[in-house]
């Protein structure tokens, strides 16, 4: 398992508010790819899926039909994930945006 790329962006959410979005493309050991996303706005949202959400959340892409393999609303809960190291890196990236 290894990170292929990380994207992050501070996007306007509503008047005077910002959402912070980061996503890592991760190559799995079996030749597949998953996307680990972390977003902070009024809550924290962390997901793992086979489809990217970044274009929808941080750019003007269409909403994908996504099934989450994992979903967390607290950083501490995500420590149990197989992708905990990736999630920790995304948390650091979000901190750099703020």
C-alpha cells in the first residue's frame, strides 16, 4: 500500500466560512486503488472509497455515486482504519491549509 497522490484545497462553503478538503489516492497491495478523503467544515468527515470525491467537493465536478468502505466523523476513531497512516497525513495537510 502506498500513496500515489494527495490533493487539498480550501473552498468557500458559505458567506465567511471555508471547508477544508484533502484526498489521497492510495495504491492497494492487490493492484487496486482507493481514495481516502478528509474534510473539515462544521464537522469532520473521513471516508475511504473506490471512487474519488475530490472533484465534487473541491472543484465543480458532478456528484459521484459512492459507497463508502469506511466512514468516520472523529479523527480518533479513524486510528483503527487500515489507512490510519494515510488519514494522519491528510490531517497534517489540512492543518497546513488552515
